[in-house]
C-alpha cells in the first residue's frame, strides 16, 4: 500500500529495476513538460502564415524533437 504525498502515492520497491523504471518515468514526465513549454513559446511562430511549412518543420525537428527524445 502506498503512502499519500500531495495527491500522489509513493511506493517502496524492493528491486533495483523498479527504481530505474521510476527514474525513467520521472525523466519522461520532465521531458514532456519541457516540450510543452517549448511548444507554447513557439506557438505564434508555428501558426504564423508567412512562415513556410518547411521552415516550421525544421523548427519542430530541431527544437521540439530534440527536447522530447
């Protein structure tokens, strides 16, 4: 049974692999939040009509995918 901590649950795990899994989950959540911040910062550029699709795709590939992956 988990212990509630700020609307989440913390579980004690006995295997090292499970700890690595939790670390990876934390990293994934962090990368997703950073990607959302970058997208919101670039939102006006990505929706601008005078910027070509190729340029928008280039921005997406270099900035957004780089943060996410």
